[in-house]
């Protein structure tokens, strides 16, 4: 990378000392005449106007006298809410595609690639400061081909260029700003640029493209070669129980015993880390593992990161105490966080964990559910030009809604005092401790708080609500289906399984093209084929939906998608690729397995294939999951704490696993009693199946069940390990004993 570094230093040596000399902005141009861009032809102008008339209200600061938008660009044709947000910028944006690349080649211009997502606060800031700026738009339009990408629709593009920018600068984030050659090779990048700096970057790079062209091409080729190079051979690694212990010990060292979570601010929920800790406790009996998970979940639940009125969690906390979040709400966070609270409830029997899971589900079902059953992607952080405005309260706001006496009590509970500006509601001390401090009976205060929360929520509803991104993303829906289905079994509430089933029906019915799963849906299925995380998350969700409903169609679909996953995504070395055989080929592949805010696609695939393969008694599918562990063993062994979802899969693979079969009619009271016993237990290394009598379809899908039948006409439970079963029982108490026995 040194030659690249020398080139960039030379090319940008004057970046902050050479002033930019731009002409004054063009006067207001006619509609569809973007500053500095060639006029659109008549046919394209008509198409742009028609799409604008059919779309939502323009999001721009530029209007003609008749209040029609002064500028329209090609993003108006796109379905992505993020791209639609930029459809009325004066920038001559293209979506990612051959039209843009052909224009760059024809005009011999570098590409400016801007990647973000609709609920990204700093993406909005850069739009207002840079992309709505007519002078900067003119500079972009005259000297670059500008491309916009929604990272949620095209995670492959995002991952590739995040890696490129990270190698150039040491870090990356969103908005991601990358400069490419016409053949898509990166040569410079960054994240958010304020307008003055952005002008200098544009000018310097455009000049370098003209005067140091061969140097730029050489640097881009060198960086691309590093992206394309196969990963270095790591050490031969054997993943085992020591790997799990190493991750636990590392997490124990970085644990924030005061506030929960790990390390310093900012803090992301990363609930997959907590799921690993709960499994480690269940496997080893190590009390500190469960303690770390429980403390973190408690502080998250009481923090400002948790919407105390409307439910659900914001994306991450800017401070170590979970007080002040970045306020966007992502569907995947709701799914993963809910699952962690459900597992904690099973492991600790703390009713607060169950309440928080219900709270998350209530938010998702109320605010993120489409009429046809799919789940929307996210809600924005901003409203009325201010991040978090929708969620903030002052003490005076609370008193105005609740009155002085009750309002003062509730404001105290939520940590609001007269000296503070408006802030998100949080719970500095627990309900029990607060009631004791104020001489209140706990149950009575809980009733007062519940009524106050309803009043505050009603008062909040008329506020201008943040934008909702109504894309339906297959992967995130799969995670939500999984959590809702699991929640229905843990909490005994069939509405959650019903919601999961509606979402699964929607995806399987509306999100396929020519028999292939697609990535997303908004006003129709997107043209982009699904990626590894889409298949893997849906397989995981359908497996959990079967376990919640015992409707065999979900298991059949999980089996089919497992086969498709292995067929489309298995790479030449036996591991899985993020992009499948029918996805676009980019200049390089990036198939990292480390977990970020979201578990990696590799990790989800490993767990999904292991669980569904075990349930189906399908060695090929289960072996596919083990192959993922093997392919990533070196990376996991070197930094197990960065691969905690992979460790969840490893925990299952190491076993001992259990296959639990209930033989009986699904609606029989005795069958339900046995199922209730199983579902009370925290059994992360178990799969559960129902064998109705004389059900040939179930027996064909799960041949193992042919031998697990009712006893003397009574529903019976079989507890097995690797398909070797203990004596069956019809007695719920005996089943309790079997499940409570710790395997060696």
C-alpha cells in the first residue's frame, strides 16, 4: 500500500491549502436542467416529469415559482427510499448500473460513488450541505459521474468499498464517499465531507485525473489487486470448547461492570454477544457469563437507547451509560434484541426480560408491519430537521401532559430535571428502588407509570414522525420471523407466530423471481437477487416458525432454501460466498465472517444449516454448516470475541445436541402439556419436532420420526442425543427431569 499512499499524498498535498476557484452558481435553471450537466433529451425529460408526478412529495430546497421541483434526476425512477430522497438534488445522480459506467467511459470521467441509507443522520447532513448545494452540484456534474447506492439494497457494493476505504484511511462509515475509475476501481475515499472540504477534494481529484492520470490508474490498480488477493493462509485451527472459553475471557476483561456492555462508547447492543454468553453459561455453569448478559440487558432496557413509550430500540448509544442514542430504529436490531431478551427470560426467569421482548414486538407489529405482512426496514433518526426530536422530552413537557403532581413523580422517575434540556426518557434506578425511595407501593406505582406512559405516548403521537423506510428486506424479515416465532413459544402468545407466518407468506409469495429469492421489495420485487444473509436468515426463521406452529410447509420451505443456499453460494474452497452464482460480479469479493451490529451472513448460515440439517436428519445440509465453521476456523480462533454468532453455531456443533420429539395430535391437551414443559427450558442446543400419528409428510421430511410414536394411545415425549433416545415418557414431571439432566 505504500505506493498508493505516496500517490495520494502527492495528489492531495495541496488539499487544504490551495483555495478552490469556482464560478458563482448558475441562476435557477429550467426544470430538468441540472447545473453543469448536459440537457436531458426530450424523451428522458418526459419520463422524469411523469415519474415525479407519480411519486411522493419532492424532498428538496429548490423549487420553481409554481412550487414544482427545480431539479429532477434519474433517481426518481428508483424504488429505494434512500435514492428517492436524492431524486431532486441538483446533482446528476445515476443509480449503480451500466448507464453510469458507459457514461464514465465515454466522457473519460472519474466516478463519485456515494453510499448510504435512508435513516442515516450524517447522510442527511451531507445531502443538505453538499448535494443540495448548486455550486458543488455543478462541480460534480461537470467533472464526475455521480452514482448513488442504497447500502441496504446492495450490501455487496457497500461491503467492497467500505473495505477499500478502510484500507486507504484506516476506517469507514456512512455516508461513504468513494472515487473510482470508470471500470470501478477505487483510488480515493472517505466518509462525511463538510462542504468546503468536499469542494477541495473534488477539485484536487478532478485535476489529478487530468494531470496525473497514469498515477491515479496505477494507484487504483494496486488497491484493487489487494482487494482481489486471496486471504493469506492462516494457522490451522481446531475450534473447540477452548475457543468458547477464550471468547468468554476476552469479553469478561472488556465488560463494563457499572453500565453493562463492553468497552467504551459508542456502545451497540450487539445482542448476539449476549446470546453467546447465555449459551456459555448453559454449557459450563459459569455464573459470570449469565451475569454479564443480564446486567447489559437491564441497563439497555432502562437506558435512553430503549424507547420507553413506543417500544423498540434505537441503533446505538453515543455514551457508555446508554443514555443518548443515535435515534434511528432498525428492524434487525428489534429482531436480535428481542431474541436476546427471550433467551435471558428462559435463563433467568426475570419477568422484565419478557416484558421488554413484548414491548419490542408491540412496536414492530404496530409501526413496522406492512399491510400484506412483511416488515419494513427502519425508521429515521431525524424529524423536522433535528435528530431525535420526536423522542425528546423536557420536565415541562411531562408536567404539561400529566399535571404537576403526577408529572413531577414521572419526570423524576425518568431522570428529567429543570436544569436539563430535552432528552430521551430513561430509568436511572429500577422501579423497585424508585418506589422505595418515594415511599410507594411497587404495584401501585407500576399502575401509575403504565397510565402515565399511555398519556405521554398519546401526546407524542401528533408530533412530526420520522420517515419510515418501507423497503422489505428478506434477511431482516427472516431474523424478525425467527424472533417472533421463538417469542410465541417462550411467551405463549400465538399472535407472534401468526405475524411471523404472514411475513413468511409474503416473502415466499412476493419476493421471488423465476424461482429465485430477491433481496428486497418496495412497490414490487427488486431486480437484485438475494444474498447469503437473505437465504440464511430466512432458513433460520422458517425453522423457528415450524417449531412454533408445527406447520410442515415451513420446514419444507426451509429444506428447499437450504439446498438453494448451498447450491448458489458454495465457493471453490467449500466455504460460502456472500454473493451467489446469480449476483452481479464486482471487482472483488469480500466474505468476512466477523460480526458487527448485525451477525455476519457466514455465521447465520452456519447456525441455520446446522439446526435445520439436524431437524431434517439431512447430513448434506448439516455438513454445509460444519464446512462454514471449518472455512472460517483460523479467523475465529485468532479473534473469537469478534465472531460471537459463529460461536453460537460452534456451540451447537460441539454439542451435545438434543432432538426432542413430541408424538401426538397437536391440539390434544396432553400434547400441549408436554410442549409447554419443553418450552419453559432454555435449550439452545436442541431442536423440537412434532410427530402427529400417521403423518406421512412429516415422516418423509424427518425420517427419524418414524420410530417416535405415541405410547398406548397417549402423547409421548422422546429426548434424544444424535438420534439415540432415552426411554419415552408420557409424564410431564418425568420430562422435566430428562430435560434438567445436564449432558456430559
